[in-house]
C-alpha cells in the first residue's frame, strides 16, 4: 500500500472587499490571499476500500511556526464525514469514478475556526495527494472543480502562494509573491460564525468597502510599509463588534510594534506584519509579557510564522484560473 505526505498551509487575507449578495445567495468578494508557512501535515495511506480519518494535535514549531505560545489547544475537528478532508476524498472518488480507499491522518497546527482556512487547506492537500496516490493525472483546474464543492477557499489552497480572488473566491489570478515576510498571528479562544458575520454585514447601513487593487499595487512594489498601509477587511468591523476583546488585542499588537494589524477572513484571528524575523521575536516577547500580565479573561494563542513563497504558480502566470 502506498503513502503520500502533503503540507496544508494556512492563509490570510491581506485585503478583503465584500460586495452585495448575488442572485445565488453568495456574496461577491475581491480579495488578496497569502499562504503562510504554518501548516497542517496530511498523511494519505492507500487501503482497499472506504475512507477513514484521524485528527491529532500537531507541533506548530515543527510545522512552520518560528515560535508559539498556546494557552489552550483548540478542539480537534471531527474524524468523520463532517471533516472537509473526508468530504474532499469522497467527492474525488465520485469525480474519478473509482472505489479505491484511503486512510487520512491530519496533524493539526493551524488553529481551528480561525479565518485561516485550515479545513480548506486540509481538503486541498487531500485532493493533491490522492491525485498522486491514485495516479489520476488530473490537472489543478480539474481538482479545483472538485474542491470548490467542498469550500470556496479550497481552489486557492490548491494553488498556494499569493493570489487575487474574485467571484466567491474561486476565480484566481496568481500574483508574484512578496519575500518571506514575518507575520505574527493572535488567535482568541472564541468561535465566529461566518454566516452570522455576513448577515450582520448585510444589515449595516454603510458597509465598509476595501480597495483590493491598492494592495496589489503595494505587493508589486514589494514595499512592506506600503503593504501594511493597504491592509483592509470589510468584515473586520462586524467581528470586532461581536468580539470586543479583539479591539484591545489589536491595540496591544500595534503597541508591541506591528507595522499593520488586520483580521483574516471572518476572524477571529488577527495578524500583524513586522519588519523582519528579529523584530518579530521582539514583538512576540512583548505580547507574551502582555498576555502574562492579563492572567484573566480571554487569553490568546500566539504564533510567529512567515509568508509562503509562490508554489508552482508559473504554469498559471499571466492568466486567470478558476474552478
């Protein structure tokens, strides 16, 4: 029986503009997404038939984090058909018309329900890995057509690197990745409902809009200071109102020295850009001291990681790609 090991990288939204509701009930978005070195490890082992899955805690320091502070480990995602990785395997078997089986083991280092696309990244890793394990010979576009049925972030997680996304997030245009800039993640032990977040956004009289084009220009200049200035997320105001503690931790990150701070996706994770890894360690230590002084309330987990460089995007260079 064969075995394949895949990395499933976290992502952040450097810019996220949310438009009106479309006729199909989804919101149109314009976003710039960036993969991170922080990752889950997905192991695929061939079996005669059926799908099985185990989720277990991973080690952030061996899975892309330069340093980390975890007060509470997130609960593990389900090890059954409700897991997006299981769903991806199921849909790929249907698309390929085969009955071969697989056992999936996921070592989780990406925080759960954090706006970092951990579940989508795991699903994408399963699609990539099974395509090799089962010798399906499917293109990335064909895999994306399967992946978008699992979740809107799965096509990007198949691509990885840096990309502009439109539609519901499935229409992708790879862009040259910036250097492996250091980024700090702060995750509070709260869950945010993406559906409730969008519903609250729709109820705003003047919903905030973000110019994702400015972020693309800043990335093209590879100027970290400009990128920090162009960070923006239409959903941030909604989630910060629902979880006011995030406002205090955002201020703490800025006071600790982050050049720019933003919420990723619908939250609740905040990320902060720093000048370099040395500066990142200094900011990390300042935040650790702040957390230790609090000793009550919602205490966050902290991770220092880096941007992931483009991964195989050259075959799509200059053209749009979508599921």
